[in-house]
C-alpha cells in the first residue's frame, strides 16, 4: 500500500512489518524516483519490508546556476571533492538518522534496516550509515561516491562487518566511475567489506543491476 507524505513516499508491506529500506533519491528527483523499482526486485512478501523514500529539502544548487531543486546538499564544483557542502551533508545525514530511529521505535531492529541511495542520495546513505551508532543490515550505494573521506576514521561507528554494496556505470558522465572505485578502495582500506559491481551504463540503473540488488536485499533481510 502506497502512502505519500510531505517528507516521504512510503510503501507499506502487505503483511507484518518486519524490515525497512530507506532509499534516497538523487539531485533534482524526489521520493517517487525509485518507487517503481520495488516490484522489479521480486522480494518475498514474507520479508515484510516497509519502503521509505524520503524527499530531500529544496535548496539552490550552485553548479546548476543556483536553481532551486530537491537536493541533499549543494554542489559547488564539477570536481566533487572541491568545496564540499559539509554542513548540509551532516544535516541530511542527521535527517536520515531520524528516519532510522523512527523505524526502530516501530519495533524494527537496526539489523533489519537497509539504507540505500542513488547518486547524491547514495553519498548521504554512505555518510549517514557509516556514522549510525547501531549496525544496519547493509548499505546500498548506487552510482555514487564517499563524501568527506578525510573524516572517515574519526567519525564513523565501529561496525566494520556491516555489508556495503556499491554499483556504478562504466560510462557514468555525472559521477565518473573512478570516483566510485576510489571510494570503495577507501572504505576497504579502513577495514570495511565492500562488494563492488560495475555495469556498461551511464548515470542510471539497468535491469541486471536491479536483479542483483534484489538478491542482495534477500540475503541481508532473511
């Protein structure tokens, strides 16, 4: 059953709520962006998954001529490592922590909660998930990169066994695959286990990727 709120699009499970997936959209999109993927994942209804697709705040984006759109943080340069909008990244991560807290208050254990995101949403999924005090079921980072890597060691929670899957298009012209690869390597260097997958595509998703995501979610939430 689909519900739309001001701050999120929510798909409730058909039966008992047993697990949650919080999925963050990319720059300029909204909570509906990945709603249509849910049936394509072919997940068992027995998993009892509640999908939450939060809407990012509306803010001016510097690289887009300060046009206002939904974004988890500002982008000030085509070089994503230049002038990172650290304050907004932290604010958006805190917002996602609140979503996780809400699911836990509903009786869902943190190890039954997956945090996922695409592009800018994936960057926030990584930043927020690595800093959440309790271990999550997994982090799914699609066509994205790790923001503020210099703060990784001093800020992250000590949950090195938390599964992380990163997926990227080899022809991505928005976030070059080298950004994703280097982010994966940074995480591995810091002791995290990362499953890396790449596909012959641009800054998007493909059917093979969706199939792999479905299988990965099943393993995390069974």
